[in-house]
C-alpha cells in the first residue's frame, strides 16, 4: 500500500510523517506520532474528545484525513502547557475539579482555549454553545463551564 | 477490496479528469464531516478520494453581478464570518451554522451538505428559498443547476458521473429583502432537523410582498421548493390571512415519513408553523432595509 508523505507543523515544530490514505488525523497523531493526548471517543464527530486546531480552526481530528494536512498548522493538547507551567485553563480545571475520568478533558481544553482566543469575555450561554460539541459522561458540565468562565475572568484581569 | 487513493488537485480541470477516470469509484472530499463517517462505518468504499479544497474556486466568496458567489467548500465558520453574506443572506448563514458543533462548523461545507443528499440537510431549504444556483462542473463542461434540482432522493443527486459542485450563485438582493431559516429539533443544539423551513421575501416600497420563495426540509424524500406557499405571500403584506394560507400550503406540500424523530402528523403540522414563523422573521429583516 502506498503511503503519503506529509510535511506539517505541530505545536510550532515542523513535523513530517508517512500515512495511509484512510488514516485520519487522529490516527496519525496517536498511532504514528505518539501524541496520545487527543482521545478517540466516538470516531464520528459527535463527542469532541479529539478536538484539535488546524490553521486556527477548531476541528475533530477523527473527521480529517492525515493526508490532508500538508502545509497546515496543527495544535494539540500537547502544546497547551508551557513546559511544566500549565495553561490557566488547565490550572482552573484542576481547581474546579472539572474532570473525573479525564477522557473528555483534552478536547474540552483545546475547544475552550479556542473560544477564549477568539472571545476573551464570553457569556455563559456563548460558552455552553461553543462547547456543545464536547461531551462529558462523568462530572456533568457545570464545573467545566465554571472553570472556563473563571479562567476568562482571571486572564482578563491580567493575573 | 480496492485500495483507496487520495488526491488533492489544485485546479478544476485536474479534479474533473481524476473523477472522470475513477468513474463509480471516485468520491469528492470537501469538509469530510459526512464522508469520513461513511468511510469509517464501511458504508462507502471509494477507490479514489478527490479533495477539492486546494482548488481556489471552491474556497472563495466573491461579489458577482450584485450578488455573491460562494465556493462549495467554504466552511460554515467562514461563511458566518463573512459580513457581506451575513447582511444579504442571514437565513442562509443561520441555516448553515446550525450544522453540527463548533468543531463540525470548522470543516462542514454547503456543497457537502447539499451533495450528501439528506432530506434533512439544514442549509438546503435556505439555499432553495434564496434561489441559489449551483455551478456544476464535469466531463461535459460547466452547467448551472438550481439547488432544488440537485437532490433527487435520500442520498441521491442529479449530478452525473465525474461532476461536482464548484460554487453557489446568490442572486442580486433588491432593497426590502429578507430571509430566515427555522428548524424544529427536540434539543437546543446538535441534532438533525425534524422539520426545517426557509423563507425568502422581497417587499416593495409600500411593504407589499413582490417575490417570495419557500423551502422545506425533512418533510419529504427531498428538500422541497413550495411554490404554493410562496404564492400565498406574494401580493400580501404578510397579514394573518396570508400567513394562514402560507402555513396551509406548506403543510399540504409535506409527504413525510414516520420515524423516531417525528410522526407524519407532527411533521405536517410543524412545517406550517415554522414556515409562518420564518416568514415573520424574514419580514422583520426585509423591513430593516436589508
């Protein structure tokens, strides 16, 4: 089977990989590049556990082909913390106990960061709609929403 | 099973040549939010996937002849960020933005929503109401096809082998025009339409409806253009009597199925209700002088 050679940028670093034509971006991230932070939940675009950014656009990595990513800029959960320093969203998720089993958490964090990058002062309703494509089966959503809104408030105050 | 190949041509001619050569084995990839699910589920086994997103014409929004031309692979998120389309065609934009989550909006396209052929596709009744015309290219050249003539049955389109939709032309927008799309779902987000209704009107300076188009979704084997519903509005000020006639005509056009999302009786009734409500939103927008 012929493989596709793809040159891309992942979390700021140039990355080259080989993939099969039917491998999704999620398959490539997890199985070829061992970036296993992005999770596979439904594999049909319903749960958001595989949320990543492609050229600054929030997408499900399970619904894109690895072969499509030539020249694209990909950002995953692995690029969110600055070394050992957590992103404020990650810190607030811990403080608010906004996770239980944790499978949905990387997707929620990537999606929430993409919201705050676009809108530093979202309403609760805007936040809930933005995150409607991320499903959590453990803690429910209240703590997650509160963590995101609290992060937004703290980042606005410049702390 | 045949091995799948992936190609991403950068011109329309190259894409047409690849799809023509592939015949039945070829599939077009735009946003992939339907195709990748179908691939994963084993519902389709294409020998060739042609990714059209590197072709400039399918990714652009441009002004043309007083209206807009929108590439078939423009994403919902990109459409919603285009000030000109939001102002001229808020009903089309709101319908397209109802497709899936934020993540889906980052990839899903109007061309894909149409060519997937679902009777419940949210953007399609709004495109039909808008009078959008699809520019289709294929081995025998380019042709213009009204959106209502593309879907001919669930999952089936009138596109010939090797053909695909390049872009949609939205007509010139006269003063006092407005459009709107509403759908019924049992949730507030992330669901498939039980009924969808798109209404597009143009008023004269006295507020009398000069032109109207009404599109319905999820109430028949294909999305519908309902001429009788539009005729109920034309010549009226969208008074109660006209809106009653609109609702009756919309309901009369329904040939729905019973399924877990809604019964025949429910869908038929709700089609009239939504057409009426969408008409009132379109009326407000038309009066705002759009």
